[in-house]
């Protein structure tokens, strides 16, 4: 019996070779009909033998193209129409856009063979790609994903590329960025003295790098600054010019074997490094890893490693085992992505720039993650993952926008239960970053066809994202407490709906009592929360200055605990008295229960870091010296007289000072402090389990980026049979905040509508 079936396929089905696969299966089963892209995804019709149509759908759902994600297929059986052949037809332009845009994909093995194959017509061509790989999100202006809606529109294909593009059996069939050296984008080397050359750019670039020069290299989502990772002199010069004395630089390795020579790599880490997203993965440096310039990550024994992900990277890294590849920007500013901004890098920082003429539509930094307890943990979620959606509800959510926090900002748009978290935007206090934030929101709204009815924001009145929300012409505004948002982001990721014990150990977040929170225990659901316990409050002398200068926090803690005489000598004597006065009068010294600040204070007391040059530097140094063999801990107290309870680490600080005086090694003291934190979380959660009959714990907040702390806390909780969840799909720092805000806002809107 003959039949005709129409199907609408939604999900990540454009820019991933979906239509060619449909075509191939239709040919295989001798079916007629058509396939086309539309704003919602892919529409197809197949006509033929009943059994063969069934087999066709079997294949399509069980063996879709490598990079495709089918969210749903709706089929409809219709009367036969008498199609004579199977065709790929023009895209439908009408209808609601719901297609999921693919993230950028690392160069596939087939394309790698093309660019390295001496006889291939794409040999050495830096912009080679196919339907399985290449830029996507960063070149898309609008949907459906067709070439004229990308930044490839300005390049007309030559005859041979055109043939590939129209041949359904070719790997480059409808590969929108398809190009070759005759018709596609080209490299250009610009030297700081103003000269530009158009030939042998790659060879000259390699020569400059070999001679220790810094070269700005245009990639997929912006420029990198590259230099020889083995040259201490080049790395030091890059640090000087970038005004970045300590924050680690990422290193690109030639291949996985080169990574393994210098770093410890387990199976999960290898899989991350080799994935199509190609993130920067934080790895432990081996002894041999000392061959890398010491200046690459002076505060830690880890290396941020990544593998080549564009043809250009592969061509460059043929001649180097390693290159520093750090974001091409000035501190706190967004990554530079076009030639107008290039003078910021070329001259002041880099001696040369290897650019190209394919415009970048969306800036997008490299993603950064590590693997903890076998699970992915993002510190920055951007290229390779954005704009993949995160499912937060079955459906029926209003269209909404959550604007995130202030530092490490991301925003989030929600439609039909899917949350689209933006790429890492950065620190909104910088004007250029704020500008980028506002323009990306506009462009995402267009791309996702979302017109928000609701806007969610942080309660901090000083955040620029909060001000943006206040001014936005969206009638329904929902403020979400910072740490509730952190916990809600975990609940969303793991599909948790019942109340949980939320533990947010964090740097800074505005509380409902107008003080700064950051060591928080809550009983929370997606709608609301109760603050049930928190760290003891201390003054933060100088506010932001107190965050940048951990010694101030040390003075504050020591003074409050009546221990100041014990440690006076170690701190800048002149300012000591001034800071003490600030603490006593409270002048510009808000109260804070921040766990991050407690780590700062301990690091400063141990003499590890008085003044930071990047966020969380003191805590990072404290973690990196901890002796992992140490298992005991210091005393602490929990005051349960009033709600919320208070965790008091005064006894901990006192014991640390005693041990310091006795000459105990700082590595041991640091480990015992970490263990104390983990024990205090367990202790409090056990109390709460008794009172609230809750057994699920959600951990979030930037302080848990400390791997030792997270491991110890999870181990402690699991040993007492708690079910423990933390962020794995979004950062547990403020980069994940927007997702949590979106979840809370969606829940509150749902309840008001009922
Ligand atoms: Zn490819
Ligand atoms: Zn061509
Ligand atoms: Zn936070």
C-alpha cells in the first residue's frame, strides 16, 4: 500500500546536514517527496510503500546526522499525491521561528583531511568547512539558516563550490559557509608599522611567532592574542602589555598527544577536549609541564588547555606544539571581533595581526570548564555550547527575559519551556561591555523570535542589569534574590520541583535585608525561599576596595574576633588604623556574610595574597597550596538560638592563628580550613534535614569553583546519604544566574496566571 506522510521536525536540525541525510534515506528506500527548512525547523513529505516509509522514519530518528538534536517529530498521514522524485526545495520564510540554532562546531576529520591533503583543492585553505563543522552561531544574522542570512552572504560561490552546495550527496550540500580559496574569505597579515600583505601570510605569521612576537589572530568569535607558550620572555611581555600580571593564559596544543605530554588527562577530560565544542579544559600540569613558560599560570598548578578548532588553528599548530591563545581584549572589555576595533590590540599589545574578511556577527569567547567528580563544571559557557537551549519546564512558559548579574554577565531568553542562555558577556561596569549586552539582547530577541512579556532581574539596585530591567518597556518585572537564583539554576538543570536545601557559597549577592549575602543556607523551591542559616557577618571595609584587597577583610575578621593585635605586623601599617576606624564606624563598610570574603581573609592572614589582580585570586592561591592528604579540621560554632541560624568561624580563625604561630605549614592549615567549610555545610544540612525532612541538597555559587571545597563538601554530604546536585550545564558562578532568575520568574508568572 502506498502512503504519504508529512513531518515537521523541530530541534537542532539546521546547519547540521539534516536535509542531505533526509535525501539520502529517501533515495535508499526509493521514496518521493520533498524536504525544506522553515523558521520552525524542517518540513518533509515522503510518499511510497507503507513499510518503506516506516523504515525511513526509523532511520531518521535512530541515526540522525551527527550534530543534529531532534526535539520532536510530528507526523501526519495524507492521501497520495503522485510525486515523481525527491527534492530539496527552497526554505519556507513564513511561520513562527522555533528552530534551534547550532553552536559553532570544530573542524571535522574529513575537512582536516582536505586542508592537509596535498592534492586536495582545499589544501591549506583556512576557511574550509562542511555540514558537519564550521562556524554557525557566530555568523548568523537571522533564521532560517540560509547563506543570505549569514556573514557569508558577501561571498559568491565559484562554480565548483556551487556544485557541491547543490549536490544532495555531497558533504557540503547546503553548507552555508561553504567556500574555497577562489571564492571565499581570505587571510591578511597586518604588521604594526602599517604594512599589510596578502600572500604567504601564514608562513610569515609562523615566522613572527617563532621569533617570540605577539600576534593577534582572528578566529570564530573574536581575536586571540597568540605567542610562543615556551618562551618566558614572550609570555612576560604579553602580561605587561595586557596589564594582566597573574590571571592564567589558555594554551592551545597541537593535538591530544601534546596535551598528554604536559598535563594529566583522564578519559572524561579527553572527551571534552576532543568534543565538537572544543572548550578550554582546566587540567593538572605534569612535572614535564614545567617546560611551558612559568608565567602562564603562576598561581596554580593547572593549565587551561584547548585543541585547534578551526582550519587556521590546525595550519598554525602544525609548526608548534603549543601556543598561548588568550582572548584578544583589554581587561574587563569584550573580546575584539572586527577590524575597526583592531587598533586596540595591534600596536599596543601585538606586533602583528592575522585577520580575515569574514565578519563575526556575534562575539563569542572560548568556553572554559573542568571535570570534577566526573561531571562537567563550567566557569565560562560560550563558544561551542551557545545557543543550545536548556529545558526548564514542560511548556506554557511566558516569553521572558532574565538579565543576569553584574560580573560574568549572561542573559537568558525563554520560550515554550526552553531557556536560551547567552554567551558570556562579561563585566557590565565596563561601558563597552554594557553596550554589547544591550545590543546582543536585541539581536537574540530577533534571532529567537522572542518578545518578552516578563523581565527578571537581580535585587541589587546598583547593578547595571537591574537598571536595564527597570527602564525596559516590559510591563511585568520580577526581582529575584541573587542566591535564590543560584539555587534555582541547579533545580532547573536537574528537573527538581520539590523543595530542597540550597547552599550558596558565593562572593557577593544582595540580600532581602539590604546587606550583602554570600554564605547562605535556604529552604527553596522554584517560587520562593526561606533563609534558614548564614555565615556570620563581618564588615567589608571599602566595599569594592575590600574585595580587591583581601588584607582589608583579614583586618575586619581579626578585629571583630578581638585578635587584631596578634597579626598587626603583617599588614600595611599605615592603612591598618584607617581600616580599623572604617570597621568600627561602619563607614563605607557594609555587613557581609560572604563565604568568598572569608576565604580572602584566611588567604591574607596566611600571607598568600594582600592585593588581587583578578577575581578570586586569593581563594585560588589558598586552594592551590592545600595539602590534599590532610583530613582533619578546625572547630566552628553554629548558633541556633534565632532563625536564621548563624555559622560562626571565629573559633576557626583563632585556631588558624595558633597554628600559624606554632609554625604549622600553610598547606596543612589551608587544607584544614577547606575541610572546616565542608564540615560546616554537612553539619548545617543535617540540622535542616531533621527540621524540614528534606534530603536533597543543591550547591551553587562562585566559591564552589574551588574544586577541593566542592569535592570535600559533596563527599561529606553523600557519606551521610544526602542526594547532592550542582550546576553542570551552566556556570555555578554568576554566569549561571540568569537561568535561575528565568526559572523563578517563569514559576511566579505561572502561579499568578492560575
Ligand atoms: Zn567538515
Ligand atoms: Zn569556491
Ligand atoms: Zn553569585
